[in-house]
């Protein structure tokens, strides 16, 4: 099954494609002091909810990048439907291949640190897109407790791919980034994020019982649900970080 199709089907009802909430985005927008002159880059933008919400509340303009043809197409439709086409550009491209001479007031990547092989690589890349005195925003998993080896195997993770909470901050300090704000996701936010995916698979199965990808879709989801409920809910956290780039 095509990986991008899998993620689009499992996230078909998600606006935010991570275990967070609109209220957290709103709080972050206030902390960052966003306004109509703010330019935002969102790498791995998904369905473009971050850009759309900040445009509606603060008047920001910006660019969203996503490697998934499904996510990019849906993001473009949502931008058109919200009347934000003059303010928000959606680019279908791999984040690691994106290049621009523009430097943004905010450069973010919420939940797609695999693009640059982890937290440090993500912060380093985003720092390169941010203007002096601008902000870098990253959504990143962290270990709440030592993960069971069975969980790592089930999810195809290495222990060192995910950091402890304070190490996320210390990595940023080592790159010359100063902490502005951090908010960790609650269990309820995680449950909402994960169970929306389970419900989306159920709805798709009822509406498309003959789809050739259905058996694999269900099998992958069952494996992930088991791993989440047995181990992941207890040991894996997720947080949004905001850091200031030296002026």
C-alpha cells in the first residue's frame, strides 16, 4: 500500500495531523506575537491547519510544504475554501529538497522530524529558514518513561530516535536557540489523535469494502492500535517547542 495513501486515509478527518489541539496553536500564536506582517513557513504542513488558523486569527501569510500528493492537494482545497489563496502558498515537495532565499519570521515543522532525521537535524534546518530574531517551532515526540523493547520492535523505532524531554531543550541550546515556550500533549489529545484514525479506517472499510488496499490498511492499523494501547500511551509523549533565533 502506498505510504502516503495510508496516512491520508487514516488522517482523513484530522485538521491537525498531530496529537495537539487548536487551543495550543492559538496560545502559541499569541506567544509568538504573530500579526499581518508575519511570514510563516510550515514544512510537513499536512492539511495546512496551522497556516490557516494563524491566517484567520492573526493575518499571517506563508508557505506550506508537504511531500504527500494527497496532503498537498487537500491543503490547496482547504486554502481555496477558506478564501486564503492570496495569503498561503502550498508546495508539493520533499521538505529536505525545499530551498528558498526567503527568511521567515516563523519556521515550523510539527510532527515530521523524520524529514531531517530527528530533532537536532530539524532544528538546524529550520534555523536556516528563520530570519535573525525569528522563531523556530518544532513538534517532537519524547520519552515519558523507558520504552519496552517490544514497543520499539512493534513500531519499528530505535531507542535513540526519540529524546527525553529536557534533552530536546538542551539540543536547541547547543544550536544557539533560546526556549520561548513548550506545551506537552495530554492523554486525551493523544487518544483523540489515535482514535480518529481508527474511526477513519472503520468508515473507509464500510464505504469501500472492495478496495484492494483494505486488508493491509486494517492490518497496519490493528498493529499500531495494539502498540499504542499496550505501551505507547504510557511511554511516548509529544510536545510543541518554540525557540528564538539570535538576532
